[in-house]
C-alpha cells in the first residue's frame, strides 16, 4: 500500500510577541515577560512557567507572576518580524500556507533532489529563522497537516519533532483528547464524563458510537483525526474568510452603555486588523452568548465592502439594538463581532464620487499612533467616561 511521505511542516514561532521583545531588549532575556497590560497578548515561557496564559486578565497574570516585566505591544515591530520570517518560509519552498502572523504550513515534498530530505530542510529552516530574524521557532514534520500541527505543539518551545508514518499511532494515541482539533471545553467534558481521556480511547470506538455521542459532524471529524486521517493539502495563497474578535463578559449584569463601549472596542480591533491586512468586508456579524447558555447571531450585509471603523460600528450598533430585549431578559456572557465575505482592498471598485471619505484619514492616523505606541495608547472617550463614572451613550446613531 502506498503511504504519503512525511513532507508537511508546521512552523510556529515561540511566544511570538514576547520573543520579539526579548530579542530587541537584551535585558529581558531569560526573564518573565508579559505583553499587554489589561489583557495578556503574549507571555514568555519564563512567565508561562508561573501559569500566565494568553488572553488572561492582566491583574490575574501579575498576581501569578509579580516579578514579570509588563511591556506595551509594538504591533509594527511584530509585523516586521513576521514579514522577515515569511521570507524565510518562501525561500524554503513556494508551497506556503500562512495561518496567522506567526505560523504556517509548508510542503517540502518536491524538494528532495534539490535540498535533501524534509528533516534536513526543517533543521535549516529553524537555523535560518534564528540567523536572519533572531527568533526561536518550533517545527513539526509529519504526513498530514493535523499531525504536523500537533507535533509542533508537543515540541515547543524551540524544538523539532518528526512523526514517521509507522509511528503515528504511537505518537498520537497517548495524547489527551484536547489535542484534537474541535475538542473544546464542552466536547472535552462530554468525552471525559464517559471515561474517554486520550486520543487512543477515541480511536478504539466505532464511528457510529462517536456520532451517537457527539453528533454527525463532530463524531466523524474526531474519528478521522484519531486515526491520523487528514486529506487537506497545503494551500498556497489561502486567506482567511472572516476576521473577528470577541469578549467574555462573565456573569455580572452589564448596562447597554457598557455593552456599547465593549462593542466599539471590538470593532476598533477588527477594523484595524482589516486595514493592516489590506482587506475589506461585506458582512458584519454579531455573535452573542446569553446567561442561559443559548446563543444568537445577527448579520448585516453592507452596500459596499469596507474597513472603515465608523461604518462597521454603525452596522454593529444596529444589530445590537435588535437583540436588546433578549439581552435584558437573559443577560449576556459573551459578545463578538466579525467581518465576513472578505475581499482584497485593491479588488473593490470605488463608489462615485471618487473621493476619499473624511474618516479614512482618521483611521490612518489612529492606526499610526497605535502601531508606534501600542494598542492601548489611544482609546475612545466613551471608555474613559465609563471609568470615571460618566457613561456616554453608544447605542444611538
């Protein structure tokens, strides 16, 4: 039987933002570093050793690791470092699928005669990223994208792990079920309640049993992954279909003005990411999770695709007004906003008259300040108003 060779790399920079800070400030090397004050955007491995994790509340992170050095994010420095790393990727192989600013899949299967076996290519890639960019990177090498990504997660930090075809089950089956894509807290709880704690426990079950337990889509998906099945190729030029951000609110009751401020901050973040990626979106999507654990989604398709903060915010506010009665009845524990049906900026035809909108200059100026001084350097007056006890209404047009 023909076996697909080991040729897919998953390359993932280690604690990316924190590593850039340690690279650029020698005094931070070997010390616990937290990027971001209010919310942890990244933590060095020295900080992670104390339990600090990405997306953790900043106060909680500082309680866990009081000796940590907290630095404000420098998005322009991270973007520059990402570009340099992706140059190394593209110098290694033309078959690169970027997943985010700090990770990618690479297919090196066609390079045997030119550059040698994949494991040697992986070693050279790690060396080149360190020599040219000064950052540690972990690489997983396997027959499929899924196995390569799991391998890189297991090998962190600053490691290289190869999963040979005849050793896939030996590698995969002892791992906890949470290593499988799609196993979040709910699915994990369901599986563990039935004594299913490892990938191997899933692999011995019949697919029908998993389908009955988790539903058709999740059951078939996890059955395939537990057996190392993942037919997806590395896709060159693949880009995200949506960009979004969300905020968990906890169980505390929130006023509509407070929710409006949180929504505005999420829209700021999403619109900035759109502009940074030279993308525009057609559809604004609002996602909500209520206090009774039910969920709701509302969407609005714009007349023109845009990355304009005020246009997106106006649409988002309109969607939030639609669900105000549900929020008042059930409470709200999570709010998220995303832009879908994305296009490249250059693919969008300008509407008549061909003039720049007044807000374009404002968005560019705000982006410039935040790129230079960090995302927290510039905020909305409405947020400040809430902090000093004078909320500013945000749900009105």
